[in-house]
C-alpha cells in the first residue's frame, strides 16, 4: 500500500508587511513606552505611616537575666515618614516597615538609650525611610525584684482642714492599703515609702473622697523611678472622715425580754442622760439617740437593778470620752400572778 505524504507548509512572514498589522503593533509598543515614561515621570511624595511597632532584641539581656522596665506603650510604637511614588506608598502599611532597637551594648544594670533603626521589611521595596517620630527609647535593664509595702497618706491643705472646732477628723483612709511593686532590683532596694497624696482646699464640713497621686520614695524623700506600678493605683482614692460634735440622749437596750415585759417595759434611768459624741455629718439627721449596748434581761432580778456601762460599746460615732461611765438603773416590777 502506498503512503502519501502530506505537503509541508512553509512559514511566511508576509503578514508582517501588512499595513494594518504594522499599525496595531506600533500602537501597542507606543502605549507600552508611554506607560513606562509616564510612570517614570510621576513625582515622588511623602506620607506618614502611623503606629509602627518597635522590635527590641532581647537576646543579650535575657542571657544576663535582665528584664526591661519603664517602657510605656507609647514608646513601643513610632510614626514613620516614607518617600516614594504615589502609587507605591499609597499601599504601604505598618507591617511593611521594621523598626528595631539594638541591645547589644547592654552589659550591666542601668538605663540605656537604645537607637532606633527603621527600614523597609522587603529589601526590594520601592520606597525609602525619611524620618520617624522617635530616634531613641529609654529602657532600664536589670534583674527583676518585687516588694510589698503599705501605703501612707499625705493630705495637703492650704487652709484649716476643718470648718471649725465643732468638727473632728480621724486618719485618712486609702482605698488601697498596701501595694506590690515590681522593678529593677537596683531601684527596688531603694524603696522606703509608698505615699498617696491628696490636695484639698480645706474648711471641710463633711466626709470627702479625693483622687490620690501615688509616689514611691527612698529614705531621703526622692522619687524612685523605673518601677512597674499596678494599674489599680491610677484609680486610688483617699477618704477624709469628718465628724461633727453633738450631744445626744443615751439609752440601753434589753435582750431576751419575756412577753409580759415587752408589753410592760421596765423603767430605765441613765445618769448622765446624754453623751458628747462626734457623728458622721451625713448621719446626724437620722440619729436621735445613742445606745450604750444590750443588757440581758435574764441577768436582772425583780426590783431595782443598778449597772455601770461605759461608752466603749458605742458604734455610731466617736465618743468624746470612750471611757466615760454611765449609771443605769432598771426597775423590774414583779409579773402579776395568773
């Protein structure tokens, strides 16, 4: 059987000499060249990339057992100014920039000024770093140490604290009694006092609650820095109690009273019949008398019962004399026979 061979088609470039093809190719090449030239002629511009996180190398400090102190959230971020073509920098984000702080020179406890270096994250990035809002950050490196210390209260007043001699006060009360402070060992060992300071114009006639400023001090009264203070301290308050001196009648309460004597209470006479006492000014209107305490009826007998009570059990104010004694006479009549 005879096999017939297909004739081979030869390539022809004759179409390249077609005027329409040449025009289309020329227009396409011209467009490409125009785009390249247009992009190259676009002026460069600058923009600010905000909130770029600072990366701190912890290799050396961690080998020494050091931690970073006195580093605020604001210092952990910087704003970076970049320059480049508008179409490039328009899409740049904070993650496209790396800001690093080198700790290679950390070799002993102390405060270090760490230089910040900003660079594009990608080496082939088509923009450059022009500026940043911070060139250094201050970090204190040391071995960590903690201490728990009570909080003292300091009241600053330009005038007399109380309105008149009719009023008295007791020790101011801080909303936080003690605090745990963590910081560099070198600084923590200096801490001698923790002080909550409040300012008042004075002339107080009622209990006052004030916002406090917190400070830790050394033995010489200088502020100790670089320590981490608990966030709760920012909302700490100090209460300055204010009481007014008044005179009120005194009474005594009977406990375990039989039914008959509930309906026919014994006569109770107390001498002296009044007491000088300092009371919270907000409670004065609701307070008509002061109880010296409870007397168990089972300890009484028929007839005149005489007891001595003092002011120590009063819980509604501050007696002028907590040791003042009162003579209590209770007349218990016999219960009628049925």
